[in-house]
C-alpha cells in the first residue's frame, strides 16, 4: 500500500522540506526542516502522514498568528 501524498507544511507552507522521521521508541512524525514544524506522532509512516494532512486541513492551526509565516503576518 502506498503512502498518501504529504500536504504542505501548515506553518511555513513549504512542500520540499518535509520528511517522516522515525525514533527508537517507534514514534514517527512529519517534520519540516525549514521551520522545525513537528506533526503529530504515530506508530507508522502512513499514520504520521495522515495525521499531518489532517492538521493541515484544520483551519484553527493555520490561522493562529504563531503558526503563520513572517511574510504574511
């Protein structure tokens, strides 16, 4: 089964600097290397991407002033 396509970072809106990181404890999450955004943790790569994409769809996260890029504040 293929993983879903990752949506842009909800913090800086970049798409090229996103990656899924895995930790020794089994947690995985989407991380943006450009702005240091960390997505919600999951036990699988697919789950981490799905949770990240859901957060991207959450209007409250994107509109919070601390989560907007400097150039659009």
